[in-house]
């Protein structure tokens, strides 16, 4: 390994002592291929590549979360359809968590109404989260699907059956746009919360 690489390694924040064996071998191999190869330049390039990969990962996560929020709002609106004539501001499901939507001034609302004290309008899915067994999840989609699983289990068992299979739940909830994977995750949450019990393989009853 070149002495210049050793000094550059120390000046770039690396340990000024001997480099790890793997880096020693890398430097020797790279200098055999390219005498002008430089450790510091290589590290900077690798760091830039890692940063770009992290940016791509974060962007994918952001898109996934936006899609999840859209799906949750869609499910919540189908469960509790409401028409708010005087609501000018829009909210999403995360407004359920201690954030309320407040009406704003609108030319279509009489002045006498606009002058009144603002009224908090919680998201339609807020009621579902309030009644969810166990601790409130930080995943709003999980909270909504879990509540729908409980609701459909009560409906099915109201027909006189002793237990509800996951096949029955998937059959009903798939019509509402809920995937089997989301149903599985909700069932796991309800089992851990003690809200339902597994009597046989993939067959459940609600807690009494």
C-alpha cells in the first residue's frame, strides 16, 4: 500500500494507525490494476453511491406511505360516508391522531356561520381507532382493517356459526378492497391484543 494512501486515510477521518487487513488487501489489489488508484477518492465515490441508494429507498417508502394513506381514507369513507357542505379544508387519516381539521373562510358560507367559534371535525375513521382493542397502532391502515375484521366476525357469527375461518373473512373483506396480507396482519394484531382467539387452524372467535 502506498504511503500517500496511508496519509490520506488519516487526514480523511480514518484511524491514523494501520488499516484493517481487508483494506490493505484492497489497496494492494487496486494499485496492481491502476497505479493512480486513490483510497480517499474511492471512499468518497462509494459514499456518494450509498447516499443515492438511500435517497431511492426513502422515495420508495414515501410513495408506499402515500398509497397506504390513500387506501385508508378510501376505506374510511366507504365505512362512514359523510357530506360536509361547509367544510373547506381536507384531512387525511393521520388527522385522527390528536390533529383536528378546522373550517376556513369560504365565500359560499354565510358570514354569520363563519363568525362562530370553529368546530373540530375529526376524521371519519377516528371512531374505529377509539374502539380498537389493545394499544392504538401507529399504522392507521392496520387499525381500520382490524376493526373491520371484528365487525365482519360478529356479522358472520350472527348467522349461528361457532367460529369464523380466515377464508370467510378474506371472502368478505376482499370485496372492500382489502388484501389477504392485510387481513393476516390485522388478525395477528387482534390475537396479540386478546380481542380474538384461534380455536382451530385459521378459525377464530371474538373474545367474550
